[in-house]
C-alpha cells in the first residue's frame, strides 16, 4: 500500500484507457482560413495517456474505443499500432456519405501574441454511440490490469458514454485495477450535452469510482460543482487556490486518494511558465517552475498525467512522481502533435534538472 493506493504489481496490461480516438488537422501557425495544407495527428485525451505510457515509458497499454471501417479509421488505427497501444475496438461501418465518423479536431498553433484556435467536427461520431455492453471487459482484463483511465471529454459526448465509463471502471475495480479520471472539463461539449447541471450530476457519479483525479480549479468547480475557493491565487503558478479546494473534494468523494494538475502561466503562445501540483494521501507536493519555449501546446496536460501515472505505477516517491509528470509534460510541448516523442531517459534527466545543452 503506497500513496493510499493498493496498486497491483502484475498484470498482462499495465494500463487501459477508455475514450474517443480523434484526428487533429494542424496547419502549423497559419490560421485555418488561410491554410493550404495540414499535418494529421492522432489524438484523444485518453489515448494520449496510453500512447505516452507505451512509447516513452515502455508500459503495456491498451485502449477501448470506437473504430470506423473507412480510410480515416485505417489511418488512425495505424498510428495506434505504431505507438505500441493494444486496441480493443468496437467496429462501425461507414455508409460512404454521413458516417458514423472518426471525429476531427481543427487546431492551429498560433504564434506569439496570437493564441491557438481549436474547433471540432464531432458530427455523427462513432465514439458517441458507444454504450454499455459494447466491450467484453472480462476478456480485456482476463490477464490482469493494473490501472484503468478515462476522462471528461468522452463523458460529455452522449448520454451513453458516461455509462460505459462507469461500467468499465466497475469491471476494472473488480479486476484489481487502480482507477483514474481526468476531469478535462470542456464547456462547448457539455453545452450541447445537457449543460452545467447535467455535467455535475454525470461527473459526480463517475468520480464515485475513482482513486486518482486529475483536474485544475476550474475542472473541480465545473465538473464536481464545488464552489470556488476563498483563497485567491496570486498567479496562475500559485497552487494555493487548488489546495484550498481539496477538503471539499475529499469530503464529497472520500475514496479519492490523489488529486493532481498542471499549473500554466501563458506569457505568449510560445512562452509558458510551467509547474505541477498534487495532493497525495493528505500531503501536498509542488514541482519546480520551468519557463518553456513551446512548439505545440496541445497534449501537455496528458503528458503530465501519463508521466505522473508512470511514477505512481513504478512505486516512485510522491515528489518524484510529480516531477516525472511535470518533466514529461514540459518535453511534450517541444514536439509537434499530441503524443510523445520523448524517451524515459530524457524525462528522468529533465526531472533531475537536465539542460538543453547539445547531447554528443
């Protein structure tokens, strides 16, 4: 028993996530209205964690998700395979005209004082059609699973996706897994999915099953319906407002043993102050503050979560687990795309205070 968690020491899979796969069209720092070409990145908050943990941290990971049998699905499936993630797909047939579709995220990178702009096409999204009974959890977990993860973006997609999350969490818990959830509150998604009141009622039901929660003050306020703290943070890098909310989180959900988040102060699109904090079984931990030169900010939060989860699964001291998450999230902002291109050795070196000196 460590961190208040009883993390399984063995399992055919170290980590399984449940969520939607998406493809992100990225025109670089050209706004979409003037773009001529795009890079295609494969993403999804839950997938990003599984991909990072497999590719960088060399864990055995899987993803339970929807897959459409058409060329965009093939492109996405190829990237899942390349990142070393074992897929558990519920397959859908595309009708050649209207779907069902793999969702598209449009996201330029912005530049300097011009912020990135993100919008979606999630029309007739296959993942939104997932419902309880679509996955054979007993088969997925039969070899043992150590950690199960999902998130608030997937929960917001439809009336059935939250029920799949709860079903998956209960099956994973019965299989001995530690359960995590990234609140990832997205106002636009909840707005068309029942609004603020439904968000709170749905997320609270999910979090009843959760051991490890990821989310900042806004996520905690809007996802769990917890009023804002009386403590005013002096800056975006000040953890006092976050820590002021923990008592309310744990009184509402006493089974939650860990709450963690990143802290980010945006000076410009390409220059961020970066830190991370965690409340772990009654104690608080704060990572150092780094000044980041940001190439592509998308996925940094998932980069933190995956490095942090790796530290916990590996039995690192709490302070080291937070620093591993902080270091990996920082490195992730230096790569194009939403998933990692770092190695675990680079992450550990940065967590120890590594520099950007050339490696010869």
